[in-house]
């Protein structure tokens, strides 16, 4: 069995000692956010993630954050090994342009680009970008888009006329080396076939293990029907400390900083979401502040005020390692993690949990210069 790989997160929408929401979820505690997403601060996080041994860092996409392509291109020279998982929305640019951007990024970064395809769960947000397709149409477009991009990456000259994508005699001058892995998430019925055909890694938000196992079985079956094998990844926040008591005290501190008025406002927006994944996140808490530990060490408090990933692994370093081992046993190979503030929490996890996993043979450790070994 593959050892798990760990990635961190770049908060290009700002950071805080409290919970910061993205999209239509407001920031909690301070709308201005305590730490703006300055280049200097993001460089600190990227450098820390590399030094601690994380393999890559996810950068979000949306009008509420800095542009992921430009931010990561600016950060790449700060690091030598760290890969950048660039989130992008198919259809907001042409397939040829995105394929070209990927090839250019690989050339200038030494092959450190990974791509996270975000189809877009909210029509209102998509319309702000000039995209008026509905959710089902966006998945159909992503299917066409990714098929064209993969052809371009193979060096094909592509003529294509689909329902949503049309181009003629498209070809790259240089193909990306290596070809970027495609990360793809989506819990709706329309998402599954697209992931099965195009994803290298299928991503899910952090749900209890039984629900995650069902998703893995679903996607694995669809991929097998396409003659493909897919890896699986999961997105969590983390609150890990030397003792469970200290970790849960931090979770309670974050919870106490949530203004009930902000929570109600955010929840109203989240309940209007078109995203099936978002619906599943909200269902874990239904707006209630009690019983937020929905599975041992799995806390749904972030989802009270935050769009997207709404759960955290909370506990001592050993307990968090236990949960990671449990999800890994289900088939999860890649963990994309985050925590507020992102600089400090990277060190709590990197210096606390990773050594525990190393001792259990679930992580190979880092070399003296901070580079993670090939696994």
C-alpha cells in the first residue's frame, strides 16, 4: 500500500487566529482578517510547508481570493521542491490557453504544478465571471474541456466541436513535462463520470469514514468501467496539540469567537448552495453548536461559518495520526490540510503528527534539507 502524501494550504484570501470563511461565507471575528494575504506572508507559509516535508500546497480559486495561477507562479521561486496545486475553473479560459499555462508553469517551476479542477458549485458566482451555464452543463463542459486538454498535453493537434467547447487546429508548441496530475472533486451524480474519465486524484471533503468509503467505492467502480485506476484524496482542517485537552480547548476557543449573527447569515447562504458536497457539510451540524464531534476526533465546527471544507481532525498528535491511518486504510492516499493560522498550524502538524506517522511506517520522513523523499 502506498504511504500517504500530505499537502498544506495557501490562504490567498487572508488568514487569522479565528476562522476565515471563503466565498459567500464571511470572515469570523474580523471581516478585515488579521493577516492579509501579502506576498511576504504567503512566502513564509510556502517555505514552512516545504521545510516541514509537505509535498505540495493547495491554492483556492474564486473572486474572494487572489488569482491562483499568478500567486503560485510568484511563490514558486521561493521553494525548490514544494508543488503547487492550482485550483482553476474550466470554461473561464480556453482549453488551449490552460494547457499552455500548465506547460509554461512546468517549464519555469521545474515540473511542480498540480491542477485542481473546480467546476463551480454556485451559479450566482459563476455569472459574476460571465458564465451562465447551469450546474449540469458545467460538468458536461468540464468533460469536454479536460478531454481536449489531455489531448493537447499528449502533443495532439486537436479539432473539436462539442456542445460547449469548440476549437480548430489547436496544438501546443511544448507539452508539459511532467504532465500535471488532475485533482477533481464533486459529490453530485453528474460529477462521478467526469472524475472517472479524467481525474488522477478524486478529492472529497472530510466526512465520517463510512461516507468516505461509499464515495471511494462509487468512483472506483466508475473508473474501472472506463479502464482506469484513480487515487483518492481528502481535505481536512487540523487542530493538533501535545494533549487532546489542549486541542479541544483550541476548538472551543474558535467556536466561542463565532458571532451567532454571522453564523446565521452564513448558514442561510450555505443552505442555498447548489453543491451536493456543501449540502453534506451542512448536514453534519445543521447549524447547531452542540454535538459537533460527528465522529471521534472529527469536528464539524468550521462548517458553521465556512464554505467548502468544514471539518477538522482535532486531538493529540497520536489521535490525529490514528484518524489519518483509519482514512488511509479506506484508500485515501493524499491529505490536503489547513488550519488557522496557517503558519503556526503547519508547524503543529509537521512537528507533532508527522513524526508519529514516521514511527508507524506511514510517512517516510524528510531529509535534512526538508525535502520529502520519493514514495
